[in-house]
C-alpha cells in the first residue's frame, strides 16, 4: 500500500487543491468617473456592499482621489451580483482575481 508522504503525487495534488480553494478570492474594484456624485456612490456602496456610511464615504474619497478603490474582497460568486448591481447603477466596477 502506498503511503501519502510529501513526495507522492497524491500529496502534491492535495496541496494544489487546498491552495486553489484558499486562493480563490477576488476583489471588487470601483473606478472613478465624472458622472456619479459622491452621494450616489456612497448610497450604492451602502445598499449593495452593505458598508457603513463612514466606510462608504471613505471608499468614495479613495475612488475620487486615487482613481479606483477595492471596495470588497470575497469569492467571485459573492462579488458577481454586487458588481452587476453597481454597474446597473451606472458605476464602473470590475472583479479581479487575487492569489492568497
């Protein structure tokens, strides 16, 4: 019977599977534009991303001055409806995968 030691393919495959599960986070990024008001961005971040007023206000300032901000980090499946809802409100938002 083959033992599962660190040098076997089974052990390597298991390590890769665990890394894939842990590294499956994504970032929801909102970009600055010249159309949406601060109030609208803040309201959208509160409604869709469930941020507090203070957090949404700070993120809107970062978006304004830096050109973009990471507004949420989670799995792609959680972020996708948020991105779609932000885009439906006229905001520029994308999802980028990150490796943890």
